């Protein structure tokens, strides 16, 4: 196996590993192979390594693991942002330097499209990093508290132990940023910032900008390989592979674009699914937990002043009835796909 085949295998494995880590905890994958592999990497494997470390190194390796993992997963840092910038810059440089057979045929409009595609990821990343996700402060607490009502299903009036004020509905305290965020979606390591009510539109812009430059690489280099491939070879796949291996630098950019675009496209589809469903990534986990309780026959439903409310069996009033399925529960935050999407673009 030569270097290029090893490189292809490495890119494929890393892409699959990143996909499993990013999506394995989602409800849709929880009971699939992807979810099981996610738990294998994040739960079972660290536990076994810890046991082995205690036996061989008397826990010294665990101390290093705790320090490094605490920095990587529980502190704000720019490592992943730098990794993203390195990958994007590497691909752009290789395309410009080794893809001159392609760009030599470009006209002014082609160059304008290329420059726009290349600049957008940097601009969108900068905006997403430095945008305010909707941090709740003592000054804007009143306004944040009236943005959304409590649904008494997954959001109840509770005081944030850190910020010392009543958490607005749909908000959450981010331990990495050490603040409560309105309509909290998730903390994104790719932008080193929270994604919330005020900047989720910029997060979508970042995803779309990343996907468009990946697709630019896939189609532009793909058309080039299709044009120069040896059509006399016995199959289309063999002729394509021969063209890729003949121009390894462009082939590297092409393969990185193909594999990484699958990850970004999957994430973008999931985000649009959340818009369709009318909840955030954080809320999707809450709804999944609620569904588990419903399946265990622990959730009761009752109405107060026309408002549907849920409670556990031990706290259920006399007029409460058992909830049999999540379909019985009304999501007051879901106003239809188009209105949900407009609320993202114009919070």
C-alpha cells in the first residue's frame, strides 16, 4: 500500500471518527451502531484505559488524561478553530498552486466565484466567533424573560445557581462560557462560541459557507478528473482512481472535500430538521429524555387555565391523566417551518 492509499484510508477513518463523535449522541442515532460506537469511544474505552492505567502506572496516566481532557472538552480554547483554518487554507493553497491547469482557463467571472468561495468561510467564521449568542445579563434579563413563555414541559421557572437570576425559558447556562444564553442551542467547538438566539443565523452562514467551498472543490476538481481520466481503462471507477493518483495534491483536496462535505451536510440537515421540529439541539435532548419517561409511564398531563402542563406521577394533581406518547404533548415553540426559520434570521 503506497502513501496515497494510506492517506485515503486515514482521511476516511478520521472523517468517520469525527462523524461518530459529533452525531453519536443524537436521539436519532442513540440505538444504532453509530450511537454504540460513540459510547464505546467516550465511555467504555476511557473506563478500560483507566483500569489498565491503575494496574500498570498506578493512576499517573489518568491524571494526565484528566488534565488534557479537561482542557480540550471543558475549557474555551481555539485548537479546533486553528485546525479548521489549517484544513481550509491547506486545500485553498493546494488548489491554487497545483490546480493551475484548471485556473489557467478561468475568466473574470470564474475568478470572482473562486475568490468569493474562498473568502466566505473566513468571514463567516470570524462573524460567528465574535457574535453575541444572546448572553443573559442583569441589564437585559427583563427583555430576555419575556421572549418566550415557560411551557411547563421541558422548561420551568428555575434560578441559575451561577448567575443568581431566574433563567428565561429556552435558556441554559453554558459552563464553558460561564453565562446563561437565550434560546441556547449548543456550544460549538468549531467557532469557540455558544450558538443561541442572536447568532444561530451566523452559525448557519458558517455551515453554508463551509459546505459551498467543499462542494466547489468536489465539482470543480471532479470535472477536471473526469476530463483528463483515461476512458480506455476497464471501468469508470478505475479510470477515476488513476486520474486522482496521477495528481495527488489535487486528489488530496478532492478527497478531503468529499469526506468532510458529508459531515457538514449531515450537520446542516440536522439543523434544518431542528428548525422544522421547532426546537434547538439542547431542547432535542430534553424532548428525548421526556420521551423516555413517557415510555416508562411516569409522565402525567393536566391543564391549568387552558395551558397543557406535564408532571411526574408523585407530583400529579387529581385531575391529571397518564401520557401515553410524545405525540400528545404540544410544543408551544413550534410555529411551523417557515415561521421558525424567520425567527432564526430575524430574532
